[in-house]
C-alpha cells in the first residue's frame, strides 16, 4: 500500500496519540521518511498540541480558588444550620 | 494535596462527607477545580460567567453527592454536571448559538487541510515566557467552534482520556476523536505560519564541517 499526503493528514491526530495500528504506522513512517511536507505538518501539529497544553497558556483567574472555597464554606454553614 | 482522581480517596471522602464530615468537600473538589472552570470558560466564553457557573456547579455537586455511584470517575461525573450547568445558561441566554453543541456537525464537510510547510523548527516551551505567544495560542483556541474547543480543552489541556472526555461531554468516543482531529488541524493551520517567528534562530553552519 502506498499512501499519499492527504491520507497521512487524515491520521495525524491519531498518530500523535499512538492510536494507529502497527501496519498503518509503518506506512506513515515510510511516507514521512521521504516527504518533507508531511514531516513538517506532523512536527508543527505536535508542537502546537504541546504548546497549548502548557499550564502557562491557560491560567485560572487570580483569586478564583479562594472565592470558590469561600462559597463552599458559606454553603456548608447554611447546610448545617 | 490529594493526588488527582484517586478513586479510593474519593470514595472514602464521599462516604465521610455524607456521614457528616462536610469540610472534606474542599479536598474532594480541589483536584477538579481547574477542569470545571475551563470547561465552562470554553462554553460560556468569558471569565465572569465561567466563574459564576463554576461556583454553581460545585454547589450542585455537593447537593447531589449521594447520587454519585462510582460508575464513572468522580471528575468525569463532576464535569458532566458542569457541562449541564453551562448548557443550561447558554439556553437561557439564548445568545449566539454559534454552533449547535449536539448537532450532527461531525458529518458536515469542511476543510481541515493543514498549513503546508516544507520545514519546521520546533518552538520550545521556553518561548511561552513571551506573553504574546500565550495570547496568540489563547486566541486560536477561542476562535475554534465550541464543539471542537471543548474537546481540545479536556483532551489536550486537561489531559483527560478519550473515554472520560466522551462521558463528560455526552458524546461518543468516535466523535471525540473526529473533533480532536479537526480541532488540531484547525489550530495547526492557524498557528503554524505565525509560530515560525518564535522558533530559535537556526545556527549558521557554513564554515563548519566538511
């Protein structure tokens, strides 16, 4: 089986998550060896996934946790009243 | 701090809370806070509503605690309550139904062709020290259709597995995978051309070797 670029793109997400079967993985790996476009698409997609997952990108609003637990305390007090 | 999603800790905690040690609820909910907030933020689109809905969610979790049967992970159950809270608010506001959150949009066609590049230099995590990069990533996530944004948030940002994500969002595992794939493709297309400027400069190699 020869696979083309479009076919590789369809599986990029599953490939990154290690969810393609061994046979398909082998075909994709072989394609990647010679296709610089698909290699760059794969590397950039993986890079984007890693960057957005960093805790620095999405931070809780300042004081969120404190306010939440104060609200819980109010609720617990009124619950036992 | 208890380790996140430890089923024994959670079960013990719930048992003791229901038996009267109510203060333990603080510890039970702690590991879920971040995910609750960001799921709601991804649904509601602004900090104030997300925070308010997060507080309401936590209260509902407490009030319904005796109903948790341990059939799913505690966090998954909590997030499904958060999702219902968020969807309820969206319905009430009847604001921009930017896209139906449960419709068969997965079958709809669309262009998920990636940005075509011929080389890629990795952008290291240290680049996140630059505020503009974080802002760019946030904006890209915010611009995704909500059904894709939710999935990226739980899978890639909160690192939940496919099964938990499906349960929390009330969709199939297949839909999680399709949406995640499309979301990542859209993010790559949006971000890859812009991210190039954040990669370290290539070292000059001429004059060396051979």
